[in-house]
């Protein structure tokens, strides 16, 4: 899916330029839901480090639930520079990874 879907949508960048952002929003939404389902499924199967992945992904999904509907015109833009809002999930993900490392290494 990570290879074929972008290649299948590549012509839309040239042929369907007015609809490219809608297609990109759909693909991003699909990826976020799929990643969350895989993370929760791994966590439920007993792979406990997956909880940090799920928490980090949720930190990315909270701003995405505000930004992605605005990309397709369903709601007005919540902030002036909404792309910057998505970058707030990166420090949270790094913090979860650092916390996981500290717990595993005993440096608490």
C-alpha cells in the first residue's frame, strides 16, 4: 500500500490538479486510521511498546482531525497556519519514545 497507492495517485498531480489536495487528504486519513488500527492491534496482542506508538500517533491525530476536514472545505480553517499545527505531534512522539527508552533502561 505504501508503494502502489502513491504511484496510482501520481498522475492526479498533473491531470487533476484542482482535486489533488482532496485525494491527498483522503490518503492521509486512510493512513492515519490504518496506523492507529495496527498500533492498537499490536498493543492488544501483548506488544506493550506499541502503546507509545499509539500515544504518539494520537498526538498527531488530534490536530489532523481539525486540519483534514478544513482541507476539503467541510469546516473553516481553525488556525491561520494549519500546517504548522501538525508539527506539534512530532515533539510529542519524540517524548513518548524517550519515555519508553528511559523506562526500559531503568534510568527513571
